[in-house]
């Protein structure tokens, strides 16, 4: 029996909603330049640069550790994340070595 029919039988069809696909906003070159000038020296400068240049997810940018940088071979690995959660009305940050997908475990060249 298909799921919709089963839910209809128990009166749960009204709770089903179409899941909307996430559509990320992007910046054009002028907007990115303005943004980069605006954040110079701020604590979020490095994560923003990583996200802008490499297309990394926010949690991957924040999760970069010094041990992941290899200056001799000029690359770094993104294999750690930090996510935020709210538990009992308190924000906590959760470090993890589990990435969103297996393909997220990537090696990037260091841009000079």
C-alpha cells in the first residue's frame, strides 16, 4: 500500500507538505569584492574567504584546524565540521569528524 493512502486512512494527509529544495543565494563579483573589503580583520574573515574561494559549506569553513594545513605541499583537507545547536535555549557548538557526505571529504590546493 502506498504511503499517501496509509496516511489518509489514519487522517494524517493534512500534515504532509512538499519539501522545498534549498536554494542558496550567490554574490556577483562586485558584491563579493565589497563584502571581502567589509570583513577585513574580522574574526569571520578566514571562514568567508574559504567559503568564497573554495565553495565550502559554512560548517566546513568553521571546522578547519591548523593540523589540516600542509604548507610544504600547498594543500589543506576539509574533513572536520563545527555545527551549532540550541539545547534548552542555550547555543552549543558541536565539532565532528563526520561530514555531510563522503564526497565532502576533500583536499584543496592552497591559493597563494
